[in-house]
């Protein structure tokens, strides 16, 4: 069992470093501003819905 753990240890370090760098990169670059996120939610809610009355056509069986 000790051989398996010594084999996986470098991969565990690689995974930990990749996770921390990805999370910090998301915090620095990927997070949109709160005003833009709030504006986008209101726009999506106001414009969602069927475009015409043809969405609920009667079904003939």
C-alpha cells in the first residue's frame, strides 16, 4: 500500500496546485461585477416567454 501512495503523491500535488490556481484565476478574472449580473437577470426575466400564441396548439388524436 505504501508503494501506491508514493506513486500517487505527485499527482495529488498536481491536482491541488491546479485547483488552487484555477480558483484564484476565477476570483481575479472570471467573476462578473454585481451590477452587470443583476442587470442581466432582470433583462432575461423580462424577455422570457413564448413569442406568439402558436406555442399551445390543440392536439388532435
